[in-house]
């Protein structure tokens, strides 16, 4: 068995420079373009049998574009979600070290 792991495109959290974790940010326009490009590349270089993804918005959007190119229905799996970073979620990457005790 071979696995191909694809990360979602740029999300709103990347622009805001905040921790994402399980916060449900969508893809930006740039992220949509990135996801479309990777979908085109994957479909022309690989024969995919299954498509699994996290249920988060950013991965659903990426999977939808993969579905367009591969015809595969995404299977959403909670265990593929990012690490639950609790209080750090949605918080600025710059502010956290000075405001959050570890």
C-alpha cells in the first residue's frame, strides 16, 4: 500500500498568523488556487483508490477539488484532524509566549 499525504492550501489562519489546530478556518483565494493546482497534479501523476480527509473546512475544500479531478468521494475521518491545541487555538503566534503560561 502507498499513501499520498496532501496538506490543505493556505488558510485564513495563515494570513492572520494565529494557531489553527481545531479552529475551523477556510481556505483563502490563494489556498483555493493551491488546492486546485495540487489536485490537477495528483490526478495526472497518481491512480488514487481512496480519498480520506479531516472534517475541517480547509480540508473539505481541498478534498472537494480532488473529488472534481479524481471522481472519488472523500471519506471524512475525525482522527485526521489536527492536534487539539486548546487555549492556543485562534491565538496569535506572536502573543502566546508572553501571555500563556506553559
